[in-house]
C-alpha cells in the first residue's frame, strides 16, 4: 500500500483593509526659476525689453532691472512708465521659451508717493504670447485690480506648456490717473519657467520573505525633513498613505498579504511643502512552495467556477507547473499552462489540456 504525503498550497488573491494608519494630506508644491537676469540696458543675454511707448527716463528695461521701487534717491527712476493711460510692456526672448508664471510689482518712490492714492497702477490687463509679434495668444486675463501694496507681487501661474518668443502685459485700463505726466507704470516685472517636478528618485521595492514584509529604498532628497509612503493594490492607484514623516530613506511595509502585488510611491516633505510623488515601484510576497524532488504528485486544481481538475505528474512536471505559476504571479510568462496528458489517450497520438492562470483559485499537491 502506497503511503501518501499531503502537501497543501492555497493561493488567495485578496485586498487588505488598512485600519488605524495615519493619513496626512499635503499639496505638491511647484517651483519656478526666473528667466530674465536683471537688466542694465535694453537687451541682455536672453532677450530684449520693449513697450508700446515710454516716458523719458522710464524705458521698458527698467521694469526688469531687479529693483521693485518706482524710484530710488541715488539711482533715479527704476520703473517703466508711459504718458498714456493704456499700453503694453513686453519681452522678446532670443529663442522660444515656455513661461509658466509672471509677477508684477508696485513699489514706493523716493518721494514717498502715497501708495493708497497712486492711480498709475494697472487695473485691467491681459498677458499675451506670440511667435511672430503679430498673432497673440491670451494666456491670462485680470480685471479691476485695485489692491496694490508696496513691494508685494501680483503673481499669476499660467497653464502654458508652449514656447513663445514674445510675451507682453497688455494693459487696457489704469486705476484712474489722467493728470500726471506718467499715467501708467509697472515698477518691476519677471517671467518664470516651471522647474522639473521635485520628487524622490530611484525608488525600489523588494520582498523580504524572511521578514514577511516589503522593503522600500530610495535616494534621499536634499532638504527633505521626512517622507510619505503611499500604497495601492493596482498600478496607478488610487494610493493610500500608509506612513508619514519617515525620517530615513527606507521603509518596511509589514502589513502585506502574500501573493498580492503592492504598488508604492514616495513623496518628500520639504520646507516649501510636499514634493510630487515618485515613480511607482512594486513588489509581492510569494507563498513558499516545497516541491518534491522524486516520486509522483497528484495535482488537484480548483477553478473559479468550482470545477476540480486532477493531473498525475512526475516531481519534475509538478516543479515546472509551480515555476510557471510563480512567474505568472510576478507578471511574467504565458497566461496559460499546458499539460501533456499521458493517460486516457484512446485513439489520439497526443492529448493536451490548458489551464488559465486567473481562473485558478487554489491547488493541492498530493505526493506519493
């Protein structure tokens, strides 16, 4: 009488319900770089300042000189101005450039002109872009802007991903000045390009079978005070924040199910706020299966429809099946496994049967 040795391997694909873990929401912070170095004349290394018209001593380039005041006692006027109540101030880049933000300032003058009564500030305008200086695309519109404050930027972030050579602030109304020689001024203007998103890089997820966990590592980000770890059971999310303010560039996720692939992203906490999420990394703990090295195995596979299939295999054949299953669970290989049936062949030269990976619920192996 043959002695049977029972080896049971149960494969479940289940989602984990995570309870009691801290969850903090941050907003990713974009960073920008000024595109125009401080100007000392009409042109510099990146381009040329221009305007619809300028009052004597208030040329266009003075709005890009890095000085936010209207005038400084020992330097004279440091702003652009025009005798008209409307007009435009612009900049022509030497080569097409993507502008993602602009700022304009009102600043005090050497004569301490009263801020609350200065009516030469812009009130209504459009920010426009062009590549031929003829056809203009409106990137931003502002109306009824009256709350100007000393050395405080009016800042507008643009939804612009296209490169243009020409940009201008086209002002169609000031705040009421009709009496002064200079009726419209911009004391300082700057154009900005959006920096590449800041995020942790080189995120790697590895299963630690011995510790029943998945270990994450990544390259530390300069100035980061901590990291947030986010996880999903599907690629692309949605992600659940499973840990916040992790101080080292490594984390072990111990609350994982075997045979469940987990997808991770990491963000950094910076002085300005939270970085963008990193690129995704994934890993999975697999069920360790002891395969026989000799003898035969009666393999019983339970399908999702409840049907059971039995295969009488050699130890080598069984090991090949387990190897296929594990590879497919890790996302590689064919979706089907083909058994060559050597029993009940009848009149046929060969008989094969295919089993589909995602139709399998469990399988049992009975060694004899």
